[in-house]
């Protein structure tokens, strides 16, 4: 089963824009009400048996079950009989909002994410039509329930043979977008290690350093535009809250943030394709990105967007039949790739790797990338043989005796 998502920019009419805005606001209210129910139930269970808060307590009967997706969907169906506003959006759209809240709580419990927050006006920016038919999609338009045919800019054609499964309407500063999810009933085999291998090391001086000597400087997407962003945010603070000029100033800030995100994403895709052009097997470091983002250089780590880059590189490798794997990042910059001796570099300012044992000299980041490549080859069952001048090959363990 192959599932792909295609993104297109919509060309909605004024009527369709008004419907989108209205549905987003209704979804926001449903989300906040469902969240308040869950939060009140949890608060009522946090009261101590022998003491109460001096301020207030949530009093909910002890036999009241915990609000879940199914119970809140039933309550939503009953509420539609008394609240006409809830009958305007398509029924499954509101159910998907409740499912979104359920996923937020699941992520909080299982992935250690934060507690879900209430959404202020304008914070809800997408809603989903979970069930669409293949005939609801044409070359430049999509048919949405209760809305009808909506035109979009056909920037590229979707692959033939796919069945339309769902559509997500997204509001951004640059306009409205639709994300179409298509499904193919085919089995796509996962790529296996083959061809030339490449290790990739990421950093702040060089965005990437590859084991073959490739170095790419890190563009400063956010830092270079920080002064402009600060100026626009000052203009927002000088406007009357909620006024028309305030909204215009807010829109300019949002457009700049979107521009930063788009340029970063475009750069990541270009680098990913460049790496896939040079190798058929790629290994990267398995970094603790959350820990790095909370450190002293957190702003620069987030500006580089390593997490997004690894996701894009993995997608690019999958599409182009390149094997992708993450390896342990421990002490990759401290070990000599030629003789495996720990060099003991203590300062980040030491940008050249010079081994005191064998004399091997190269760029520090390139040496780390070569260690990443060696660890990756060892993880997939290859023995690494150094050829000198930083070049090495991976030999299958079953054929190792032929090279001894």
C-alpha cells in the first residue's frame, strides 16, 4: 500500500473563503469545548482526599467516565439538535477535530509531549474531509462535501491510478491550500544497501559535511531576517489590538515567517537531491534534536532545521531508491577514521582533524562523516577497508576472506 500527499494552492471564490473561515471557527470552538471537558475531568481527579484547594475545585461525580473520542462524538451528535451552528460544517469534519484532540492526548502520554492548549481565534488553521471518492478529483479542481467544486492551481499532475482518500484544507498567510491524499494498491519494496555509501554529518558552521569531502555552508534563514522580523513585530505592538491595521501588520509578520520556512524547506530538498545524486546508500547521525534545541545554541540549531532535513532526506531516498539509515552519533568527531584512535578534541574551534597516532589530516566535519559512514556500513553487515586519503570501501562479511 503506497500513500502520497499532494499539495496545491486553492483558488477559492469569496463565498468559498467565507465558508472556510466559518468552518474553522466552528472547529475551534468544538476543539476548545472538548478540551475543557477533558481538562475538567482530570482536574477533578487531582484533588487530594483529605484536603481541597483554597481557591476552587472541579467537582465531577466519581462514576463519570473519562471523556474519550467516542463519547465526545456521541455528545456532538446530540448537541447538533439544539445548536444550529454545529449543523453547518460537514459532520465528519467535526469528528476529525475531536480525533485530532485525541491524538494530542495520546502524544502527551506516549511521546512525552506537552498538555494540549486552548486555541485562540485564528489559531485553528486546517480541517479534514476524511472520506472522498476518486471521481471527486479532476485535473484542476476538487469536489468537497457541502461546498462543491473548488479550483486549485495545478502545479503538477498527480500520479495516475491513485485513489483519492481525503483532503485537508489549510489556511496560510499566502492563501488557502489543499492537501490531497492518494492511495495506490501496490507494494513498494524498501531499498537495500547497495552501490556507493555516503556518511553525512550536520553542523552549524557547515550545514552538512559528507564522507567524500563535500561541504555545504549553512544558510542563516531566520538569523539574517531577524532584524526585519523585529521591526514588523514592533509595528504590530504599536497598533490597536484587533483593529484593521493590526491585522495587516500581523499578516506581514506571518508572511515573513512563511517565507523563512519556505526557503529553508527548499534548501533542504535541494541538498537531499544533491546527496542522492552522489550515492546509493546514505547514513546520518541519530541526534538528540530536542536536547540540542534547548542548549546555548538552540536558536541556531532550530534555524538549521536538522529534524526537517532528515525527514526530507529520508523521503527523497525512498522516492529515488536510495538506502537511508541513522547511526549512533556518540563521539563521531573524536575518533580517527583511519586508525580508529580517539583523538580527544576538546574545543569546537579545532576545525581540522589531525591524528597523533597515524598522522591522518582532514576537515573535522568530514572525518566525523567518515566515521558515520563506517558505522553505517558495519551496522548493515559490511567490513570497512581503508584505502588511504580518506577513501574506504565496504566489503560484505561473507566475502571478507577474499580481500585478506
